[in-house]
C-alpha cells in the first residue's frame, strides 16, 4: 500500500502550474455546487413525501373515527328495528309493507280458518299456506 494515494503529494510545489490548480479548484467547486443542488432537491422530495404521509395518516385516522361512529349508529338503528319487529310483525304485499299486532294476526288467522278450514268445507292446502305465513309473524310479535 502506498504511503499516500494523493498524486499531488509526489509533485514538487515549484513545478505545479497555478492555472491548473485554479482549474482543479473550479471543477471541485462546480461538483460541490451540483451535489448541493441535488441534495436540496432530494430534501425537498423527502419533505413532500413526509407531508403526504402525515396527511394520509390523518385521513385514515379520521376515516376510522367516522366508521366507528357509523357502526355505532348502525347498531343503534338495528337494535331499534329489532325491537320494533318484536312489537309488530311486518308483512309485504307487493311493495307495500304492513305492520301487524298480535291481535290483528289472530283475527286474520280466525277469518282464514272460517274460510279455508277443512272442517268448514275449505281447502286443507290453502289453510296450511295461511298457517305457514302467519306462524312466523306470530313468533316475531311474541318474542
């Protein structure tokens, strides 16, 4: 290994051309300025990325809070709907929903039994269909 890798150490100071030294110094300054500009650009990019990252994190935190609030509200409305379903059974005829109470369901069952019960001269299959339709409604109201 050489005692020093700098080529200028082996030169005699009296033989070094000052113009050449000035030119080398000028090139070194230009290289340093170019590297400083490049460093400044990279620092700007880094700062922009950091700002974008922080904004993204803030947005995610806000979205998470909003989702939690929406989930709480959804659960509240779901509980209210389930509570109302227990109180009233709803029936859809076509696209129109109807709410029925236990007394109304019982009255419908009796009226259909008078019309369709086999002992009253009705169709047994039709009575089974009415019972199948009214049983779940009665269960919703009674639960």
